[in-house]
C-alpha cells in the first residue's frame, strides 16, 4: 500500500458516499447505516433579479464579490417546493447517467456546504454509477472530483455491485426498479456481467403517468398542495371545499408538473398494490379497499383499480420485471445461472410497492428451470430497499482491504483521468 493511500484507512478520515439516481442523490458518511441526506435530482433555475442579492442568495453560494450569475439555482426540497416566478425545474440525469454537469455541480456544492459542512479535500469519495455508464462520463466525474473539489482519493462502483454487497452477496442478480426504469443486472464475484444487463423504461414515473390518466378519467381534482391555503373537513367526499392560495405570477409548467408528480407519487405508494398472480378482477375485488385523501380534502376508497395500475410493471411483455430478470440470467454462462437464481436482490424505491417482491418471485419461479432453487433477497425496511446501493457503498468504503483500491490524488496527478478505467472495473 503506498504512503499516499495510508491516509484513507481507519476511522479518523470520513469517506463520503454519493449515490446519484433519477429521483434523488443520496449522500452521507461511510460506516453509517443511512445517508445523511437525500437531495432531489432536480434543480430550480430562475432569473437572478437584482433583489435576489439577499441573505438567501449569499447563503446559497450564488453570489461572489465580483460575479453575479444570470440564474439563481434552488437545490433541495425546502427551496425547490417554494412557488417562484419563471423558475424552471431541470434534472441533471439522463438514462441513469449524469448529463447536465453544471447543474450537477450546483448540487455537489450544496451537499458539501449544507449537508457535509466540511471541505472536500478532507474526504475520500466513493460514487455509485449505472452499470451502463460510459467511459467519457466516468472520466469526466473523476476529473471533476480531483480538479474542482480536490478530493484526496476517489472510487467509482457499479450500483448493482453495491446493492448486492449491501445484501452480503458478491454474486447476485440485482433487480432494481427506480423512478425512470427497471433493470436486471447480473453480478458475479463483484463484477457486473455487462453483456447480460437488461433494462426497461417501466418505473415509478411510468406508474405516476398511469395514475394521472386514471384519476383524470375518473374526474378527480388533482389540485397540488401548493395551491391550497386551507380546506374544510367535509363529510360528503364529493364536495371538497378549499381556499386557493395566492400565488406568484408566471409559475412555469415544469415546476407545476414537478409538484403534481409529488402528489401522484404519494398516491401510488399509499394506494397501489401488486397481486401475487396476474391481475384477476374477481380476486382483486375481494381484497379490502384502501382509503385515500387528496390535498383538496376529496377522499375515496380505491378497489381493484389499484392492482390493475400496478400490474403494468409485470404484464408488459417483454418489459415486465419477471421477464427482464429471466432474460438477463439466460444471457449469462450456464455455470453462473444457478447461483444468480439463488440470490435475486430486489432494490430501488419502486420495489416498495406492496407485493412487488412476491410477484417477482412468482414470475421467476415460472420461468426458471424446474430444478432451480430460487431465493429472493428483499430487505423488509424501506430504507434498506431504497438506499441499497448507498448502504453497499457505505460498507465498502469502510473496509480495511478496500483502502488500497482508491485512486489517490497522487495517482491522478501522475496518470490522469484514464486511471478510472484501469482501477474501477
């Protein structure tokens, strides 16, 4: 182990773990059980008017003595959820990868200033990445962390490997269903078998869209919470009465859509459920209904439709979660398949839909060879399931034997950003 790398072992120096996704960026210290913060993967971008040179602007690091940015950036829920004139909501993610680097830097600046509250040069950084991340992106992130943030050491790991690791597995089939897609990624001895990675665009956002269409067809008033100043509690559920809040002019469509999406996400996580077998109206109608109240006070019982909406994650051939998983295993060498079926790790926020792991288990049982021993690993707690990759990173970055694997700043200076392809498989 080089002298440069000796610094990063032990408990004195806290390594940081960043896990970017389409819904949020998870950030925190290695060795901890959960991220310190979950920051939305969107940024509010508004005009930097002269009256924006207020205290908030200064604390948000948007103004330096001799440079005023043309835009003002709003990061994290507290700032994003405030209705503001002409403020667009933009994401820095695309297809599971970082796409808008300027916005991403704004979020990193915020994370160091407000969450970590410490200088970047004191902390080695471990980043997760999509299994299909491209070389150019990997090198760009490496360069950013060393050149701008001056980190002492850096490492990049596939999020599927980390999710498997969080479940105590070096070999696993990782089924990850998040905001924008569901993927099946085979991991063997800590390495992703990239030729067998399969993904589909069916995720949480797709479900939100389905919910919106269904509720609008029913005539449900989807007034988001920001438009409501107060509401009356009424017995008749069909006549919600609320007082509209006075709002700034020119609220952008992107911001309004973002706030509506938050409403729909709450609805789908509280109401939708996956049946263990393919959707059957008769079976679904016998299961107790679920009561849900919308922000405007309207409330209703939801029955079989809550299963029908969730069914779309599984019944879309060839994009259903069960098909993805069996296709992925089928693309691997025959001698690895049994061990993959023997540890199927379920992770991602969208898998928290009630019944998701059970249905995946049933679909895989039908597709796996008859002599296969199938084992489904899905953490019971929502934290472990949502933050699987982050937790894996937290464990990995605190293991003694891992300390010699970091790319140190010294190595970066000697060999440049190309090191990431050599040292981070």
